[in-house]
C-alpha cells in the first residue's frame, strides 16, 4: 500500500448549517457503506471560511468500566467581521440544535450532529486590539455520538 499521508492537507473551507428537526438520521438516506446519498429538501445556510481558520476534530472516548465507546465531534470556525445580521443568525443558532456539514480542504463533506443535533457550545465576538487582529466571531460546535461522522456523497444544496 502506498503512503497515503502525502496527498491530503488540513483545514476546512466552509460549513453549512441545517435545522436538526428537519435533517437528521430519520430523514437522510445512508447506503451500506454508511455514506449519506440523499438529504431532505431544506434551505441550508453556508459560511465560507478564511484560509486556516477552521477545523474539524473527532475524538474516540472509551470507558473500560462501563464498556462504552462514543465519539466527540468538534467544529471550530472563525467568521470575519462583526455585523448585526450575523449576530442575529448566531443568536438563533445558539438556541437550537443543528447539523453542521463540514467541507474540508480535501473536498470531503462530513455531517456532524445527525444523531442528536450539534450545539453551538461557545461563541466569542471580538474586535481585536491592533490593526492586524481579526474582527469577527469564533465559534465551536460540539456533538457526542455513538458513531463517527458520516461522509456525504456530494455537497448539500441549495445553499443560501
């Protein structure tokens, strides 16, 4: 087998949010290889990310005494520029559960939150201090799941 680590890069390009009450394990189509092949028709809200400002991480958690395994999925992003419209959108996201579709820099799409809905666990708005500092929102979405994140066969659409 060839060494596979030389043809992939880190980071994420964009995220797309969907309402978990509409998009969840009961409303998607998953094939035998556990790839999502169809999503319900829904308005998806997309956010393009500046280069090197987003990450997706999945951690396996094992408890030997309880005999359980589960996965913690975390999506960290930075959205540029503080605006009233973005503030209102994020306020709405904070009060509900969402599915976060993550487009990594290798052009894979991952679904985070299908089982129970991901939560906006932290959100920070910052102006920065000096001219070169970032001005915007830093967000973290988390989800604990009995399964790893699902891969999508294609990008979710339509994206607003």
